[in-house]
């Protein structure tokens, strides 16, 4: 199991950051480098508890699909999306939000397992983990700009 931790400081109210983080349209904007689009389930606006979204995007030269469900949602400090169908053995993305002074601290904890035994682990070490970190950093950069500047 691989775990990625990221922390992003955003000068915006916690509610705005929480809602932007679960906004399908903002995610599509932040994932433009992979041409990621919502193709099933909730395809626009805010996703809520027990709802699903299926993403289709280009990663490593291939168009892949990934279906996630929101399994936990505590307004406005925490939610979880978990893979229901996709190319991982398991995939769980926890989103934490905390207000400090005039800022919201957004923390991502992404845990996943690759299939294919030792080959999957090797692919993770050589390529996948770095790819996912870059993907999340770009996503968070757009979220930060959106919340701070209302782009």
C-alpha cells in the first residue's frame, strides 16, 4: 500500500474550499492536463454522500476510467472518495479541512494499491507515485487559485 500526504494552505473560508474540492467542474478544470472528464454519475456541480462519478482521462498514454463513490462526508471538515471500479487494487482519497485564522488548511491523504504483484509495485516506485503526486499538486494549485481569486 502506498500513501501520499499533501498539505495546501488556502486563504479562503473552509466552506468555500470544501465545496470547491467536491465540485466536479473545478476538478475537470484542474485535471485538464490529463483531459479528465466526468462521463457518468454526477457529471457537474457538487458531489455528495453516496454519489458516484466516473472519470475518463489520459494517463501514461492510455484513456482510462475510474469510478469513485463518496463514502464519508462531514460538512465542512472531511470527506472520502473511494474507487468502486478502476485500474487500482484499492484507492482511497481522504480530504481533511481545518480553519486557521484567515486560512483553510487542506490535507490530502491518498492510499492505493497496485495490481499485478511485483510488477505493479515496480511501476508504482518508478512512475505511478510521482505521477499521482504531480496530479494532486496541480489539482490543489487550481483549487487554491479558484478559492482565492474566484476564477
